[in-house]
């Protein structure tokens, strides 16, 4: 879809890109993970619990959940002049969860 829209926008100065987030740590996710941690054997302080949950649910190179500000930074970059030559792209912000392009 991003590529098709990018083609339609050709010559307008407008680019079309997608930010594809991984699992993001918002309050509700932290509450859920904290609540089920004992049942899964995830113990310790929050960084330990988060790393265990990430390894079990969403294995990624960062061993943690993403943060909302990391998604916002990716969007801000794609909307900036520094990304003016990027169009029709999908930027995965997932800590390395997806190992290859499809």
C-alpha cells in the first residue's frame, strides 16, 4: 500500500512510508506482564521481568519491549527533511524481532 500510494504521489513532494512497530510497552502491557509474571516464573525487578517476557513472547535482539517514544522518533524521522528521499518504505521498529524481509 505504501508503495502504491508513493507512486500516486509522485511529483508532489509528498512521500508515503509505513512504520511497523513491534510490541510496545504501554501502561496496559506493563500491568498485564506484571500480573502474569508469577505464573510464568518471571521474577526480579522490572528489567528482569521485561526481558523474560520479551524472550518468551516476542524474542528480539533488544530483549525488551519497545517504547512509544521510539515509534514517535521513527515517525518524526520519516516526516523530516532528512528522509525526503525515502518513499514507499516500511520501517520496522521492532527490536530485531523480524529477522528478514518478506
